[in-house]
C-alpha cells in the first residue's frame, strides 16, 4: 500500500509513502523481538491498535466474526466454496460485506491456513460446528451417511432406501442424522457420490441397482410363492402380497399384480425378465 497523492484525507507529508512496506518491516521487527522499534513508537502503535500479527488481525476482525454470523443466520458453518457475503445485505456488518468467506474456509481445510488461530479457538469452532480438519465430503460420510445407513440396515434388514425416506428425529437414529433426506443421498451415491467409500458401502449391503434388488429380493420370491400356493402364475391385476408367514417377508405389501402389468405393458424389469426367462417359464408366467 502506498499513501495516495492529492488526497486531503491523508497528511500531505505522507503522500506517496510506501506505508505497506513499512508496516511489513514493523511486523518483521516485532516477530524478531521488537528490539529495532523505538519504545515510544511501539507504545503509540499499540494504542492505535496496530496489527502486529496480520493473520491474527484478519482472523479476529474478519474470518471468525464472519463464521459466527454465518452460523447465526444458517445454523451451521458448512460454507460453500463460492460463497461471498452479499455486498448489500443488512444482515451482515458493513466491514464484512463482499468478503469471500467460502474461499477462506476452503483454504483452512485444504492448505491449513490460520492453523494457529484454529487451534487457539478450537472450543468456539466446535460450538459453531465448523469442520476444519477434513473436507465436508469426509465429514458427512463419517457423521451422517455411514451412521444413517448402518441404523437403516439394523431397523429394516436391508439397505435399499426408498427415495422419499427421511431419517426420523428419534432414537435409535444418531442425532447428527435427524431430518436427513437419506433417500436422496442414496440416489446421489448411485450417481457417483461417495465413490471412494465403495468398499464400506458394499460391506453395509448397499443396493447399487434398485431394480435388480427389487427383482431378486421381492418380485421373483413373490412369483415363486404365488405359484407354489396357487398352482399357477396368473396374478390378478389388483393382487397385493399378504403380510403372512407363508409369503416371503421382503415381499409383504408388494403390489404384485401391478408389477405384472408393468412388465407386460411397459417393459419394466426387461433385463431381469430376459435373464430369468427360463425360470419364469417354469413358473408359468
């Protein structure tokens, strides 16, 4: 920074002075113990107050207050990387408007920026639920996705989550997962999200292909049970699998008649029908 020339807001004697370079020199002297700084000048600088530690100054004046306000407004600090504080928003203090908070947060996570300040203010950052020691991607897997899928499997005996499923806000679901749209998350996983955790997902019994799972775990067992109990496979259009012990548990409530209609008129499960054609013929389908 150089003091502007011709600007009456600045002392005329200072016009053109490289103030930024002198501030950098002062900070260098301060880091080395301050012996090169006149004590009287040092006292005057303290009273201004001069930002001896530039990183600490930016942390105290901008970054930490911005995180606090973001938390107040949003209930979390999962700041998107492209987030910039709106320039005209009355919800934010004047000096923070236009601040590139998303970029600063990204650098904390990826470059370990402000490491000293993060360590010193660890307690407050925890209160703000600020994720600084990993990516949001890894944090979400660790605290939300894996725990939610684990409990889902425990509760329902499988990991084929319907698209509309939302985690209940009650035990035995972990509080960090309450209200989570797990069904949407599962759809996104099938599209490629959380790909690095494929092994863990496989171990949980994650259903990558919903149609394949429905066919193998519900539809074919229902066809086989229907043929065994009725002696044929002419399923009535409105037939629903009863919730009775003589029927496969996974098939209970399945609208089997509707499935048959969809197979015949719309080509549903075409890959599975083609593959299991011989078995279906044996059943009289």
